[in-house]
């Protein structure tokens, strides 16, 4: 596991990379290692952890492989990977673009999964033993970046540069992805901050040659951020201090200092709740609640009773994290399957209610930590821009609707309306 120059220079959104192309991307873990002068961590050893029922586990794995290797979910990830979400979100009007002022782009066909298929010859790439093979090893076939290879870009990278920064060629997004990988930057925060810098320049707040759909200028800015040169030094400390310094808090899009992923909460109201209450900021992975809203399991505009389904998704995702199970298996491993996995690996028998209680304890523990570090209920909220500005088609998330979602979430979690836990020290 290694950091890059961004981590060495303690850029707040520096990453830790492993196994060549995989990235622990969000919240600046690379900066944590960099602050401790740690460049890399190497793991040695051959001993395996014993399982309660190794034969049963092997049979279980074989059964699931036979059942799911040709499943529709598997085929979708294997054929298109996460870039398939570009068309889905753009059609839904929830593809954040032009720094959160639009919900779709006209150049979608130049940055979607099909464009990658046609111009970058992607080949499925899987983590060890995984049959989904969601990763895509690409090679640019023509143009100034011909021959450039990498694993990616994923949906979130395409949204960050192709949506927020309006870059309208998949080859240029591959180039920016590669640059971020080499320097050790989170592509999601990088795209958000580059688009924010474009808006700051347009408002006369910074002196910088940069605008939408200018990949070379965006690349130059990313290099300045890594080296902490000029305005790059300000942006290297993240969106919150940068927006405060420039007097642009009203347009800065973040929750708890973390920029959101590529799902506009003005279209997907449950994602508004996800961003607001996630323990690490505007994170989509704590719940992946875009899935039920986009697939029709629940109306994206529904407010009443939405928090109950939300918590069910959040609890299951929390258990996926504790078990170190990939999010993309969410459709293949419902609650009952999680219980089977635990029984085969540990010998413990746990039913759904036991698993939900365990997940709730994990969430409560994270909440206690954040409260101890100064978190307050006012932090469980969306930025002004997403609440005050409607999308061009008129869709918005109303303050009262977000208030109800958050209040319902607190109540169902057993928290106080102040966001505190009943047993927490109110200080």
C-alpha cells in the first residue's frame, strides 16, 4: 500500500493505493500516512485464518458461483462496470454537472460506457476470486493520449471530471484519472475542487487560467494542488477552508468537509439524507441508497417512511464493511445470506434482528466518536446551494423535507432530536 506526492505533501484528499490500481480514495488517508512520514506499508505472511466450517464454506462458494456467474447483475458489471451509471443518472436528471448547477450533460454519449467500449477497448478486471469483474482495464486507442493504459475510469471519476468540470471526451477523463493516480489524489474531490475553482475564477475570486472543458488547465491545477503552489496550496486543504477564505461558502458543495458523489439529492431525496447523516461526510457508500431510488423500490420523491428503508440499507452496508464484503454484492447477499456467511466462517448463529442490532452498535459507536470530536446536529445537513437552488427542470429538495428525513432517522436510530445518543455525554 503506497501514497504518492499528494500524501507526502499532506493534501487533505490524498489517497492510499494498493494492488496497482485499487484506491482507498476518500477522506485523505494518504495525508494521514504522509504526516507520519510513511510512504508505504508492506504485508508479509502465509498463515490463513481458520474457518468454522471450511468444507461448508467451499461448497457455499461453489454454489453461489454457479448461481450468480451469469446473473443479470454480474453481466452488467462485467460488460460495462460502473460507467453504466452515466446514462442512468443523466437520463434521470441527477447527473451532477457544471459544478452542481445542472443535472445532465449534452455530451453524455462521449463519456458513457459505450464511448469507453468504442474508444478505449476495456477488458474486464476482477479482484482475486471475484466473478463480477467490475473493473475495466482500458487503453486509449487514438488521439494525443493514444496508448495510455489504466484500470478505470469508474463512474465517480467520470461524474467528477465529465460532469462537474464538463470535460467532453472519455480519453481526457482517462488522462485526468491517470494523473490523479500517479500523484495520489482522490478523483472525486479533485473534480469537485477543480469545478469549484472554475466558479471561483468566473466570480473573480482567484486569478487562474481555467474554465469548463479545459483538461490541460484542470491538470495544471491538480499539479499545483499536489505541490501546494499558489492557489493550489489553498485548495489542497479542502473545500471548507478554501470556500471560507474566498468568501464562497454559499456555492461550496460539501457535508462535513467531504464533497458528494455523483447523485444529485434534488432528484434522489434519499441520497440527500445519505449525504446529510453519513458519519464521514457526503458519502454514498454508507447506504448506496441511490439503488432503491433508481430501480423503483421506492419513489425518489417520497419523504414519509423513507428513513425506515434507508436504515435497513445502511445497516446491511455496515455489516458488509465489518465483513469486508464488496458493495456490489448487495443484490446477491440479502440479510439471510449474511447470516449464512457468518455461521460458516465463525460458527456463530445470527438472525436478522441480531445482525441489525450489531450494525446499529457500529453506527452508534461512530456517532459517539464524532460527537466527542465536536459534531453537532447542525452538521447533519446539506449545503446551502443544494437547498436554495433548484435544478434547471425545477426539481429541488425542500428544507422541510430534509428536516423530516433527518428527524425520522434520528428517531428510528433511537437518538435524541439534538443528534445526541441517549447515553452520550452532552458536554
